[in-house]
C-alpha cells in the first residue's frame, strides 16, 4: 500500500514473504495466491506491497532470464501486488527445520554473497512499477561476529566496492536505483547503530545504507531517537525499515515469566537474548534463548530481558511477557517526523508465525494475522499525521509473456 509524505514522496508499506518457504518460481507464484492476494483482499487495498524473499536458486533463474522477471512482474500486477524491496538476508533454506547460524552464511567476505545481492538488485530493477525509480535490498550485517576477523573485513570491503560498481552500471542501464541496506542484528559484526556508523560511514549513500529492523533495535536496548540521530550525524541513510517487535520480560527472575519465556525456545531460528547494560554500557546477553537459562553461566536476571523473537506487532504475548511495541511506536514516530529524511520502504517482518507457541492453524489464519499486522501498522502511521493515503495508482499495462 502507498502513503503520501508531506514533501510529496511516496512511502510504501508491505509485508515480507520470508514467512513462506517457497524457493522456486512456481512456489513463489503459489504463495502469492495462498497468502498475499488474500491479505490484500482482507485489507481492502487496491495495491499491496510484498517484500519478496527470493532464495538463491530462484534469484539466479530470474537474473538469467529477463522474460521470467517480466512474467513475475505481470503476475504481481494482475493480483494487485507490487514489489519495491527484496529481503536478501537469508540465502536459502530459511524455513528448514533448523536454520540457526546458517542464516549468516555466506557472509560478506565471500563473492557468493556479493553475486547473490547483485542478482537480486538486477531482478528488482525489472520488478519495480513504472512510477517507482528506487528499490532496496536488505542484507545481513557483514557476518557473525565470532567468525569474523580483520581479513574478513578486507575481503568484505572489496566485495562491497565491486558491488558498488555493479549497482552504478545497473542504474545507467535501467534508469532505476537499487540500494543495499545492511541490517544490524545481535551477535553480528554490526549489532547496533554505533557499529553501523563504524562500518558503514563513508560508503556511497547512493548505493548503500541501513535497514532498521525495530525488533533488533529493541533487543539491543537502543533508543530510536538516539539511534536515528547517530546515523544521520554519520551520513548513513535509513533505506528500509522492518516493522517488528521483540519479546520483553520485565522480571526474568520471576518463575512464571521464565516459564512463559521458555515456551518460545524452539529449534529453527536463533533467538539472541539481551539484558540492558548497566551504567550506560552496551547490553549483554547470550546467543540463543536456552543459554540464558543455564545455571551457571546464564544471563543475569536482575533486570529486564529482551529476546530476538519476532512476535506479531498488533498483539501482545501471553502475560507476564510483553512485546517491544512501545519501541516500535517510538521508532515510527521518529522516522516519519516532518523534516527528517524520508525512509520510503516499510515492511512487517514476522517470519516466526510457524514457531509461535500457538501458531496459525492454516493458510487462512496466517493471512488473517499478516493482514492484522499491516492494518495496525497502517493505522499507526496514519495516526501520526505526517502521511496520508495516496490516490489509487493507474493499473499496470499487460506485459504478459505469451
């Protein structure tokens, strides 16, 4: 869906399809019919944005075949869907039974990560609607910190330099700009916005910037206003925002709280857990939720914990747990404040529906949940006042490949 900023810029809101497991072209089309189209219909929107996740095999196929990319663009348009951003963080297998640290491989020290990202950028340039000149691809924050050293940084810098040239060539060929947005996450080389300034400042802002995942921001106990001011002062643009909430345990020493939190420990995804830092220091924590409970060696429970588990943005978990929705509200207000540089791409990114303690029972219930998240986000943004609904766009011409 599209919203209009007072400065005249269009703000796009959609949802990320990494919640779905499809990793080939036919599977991508099937998920549009099973989920994205029903979500749009539930919202009553003429056009719904989908932040596609394209695993490496389908990204390779699309990049090698412009006619296939054109077909995907047409299939989106006939369903009232559009794509202005891609999620390039997971490489493949994101909904396998066990993902954990595999999601951080290949990292940015490898040519494979750069080639995959360049392919995604080329595909996105072919998917953008006629009236949209800029797209974004979010990606991992270099790599997992404990696997990283100075040689990795040197190799990553070289891959990013090469990619900058490829993005510049793409812009000259297509007239479309695609920017790469590095997404800070706990446990990675770039975990906080302070880390982002250290590693991203100086990169060409025409090509590179930051993906602000608000769940990750909250897990690090960062204040949205301070974080955005820090990024702006360093000239690091927020290219994309992932609208998301983390788990918050106010009193992890309480037995009921610990039991409720333990219900979210599951084998598929990594759920980094952090405790607020003392005396202005950075948050401390564990790489996964079960480690926080270990005796000895677990996480101190004399202060609130936050866990990297994307919970639905519109609904609270079962008490005594809460979500970090207050941080999300503050982040949206700060991002959309008049006078601040416009972040054009917003997407809900609750990829963990299937591993919630009470997951959706079927496709219809999942579509209901995704629609509820988007409705909450749309209404929250509109209530802020700086944006308003945009007039319905003209339908895309039929470009189907026959």
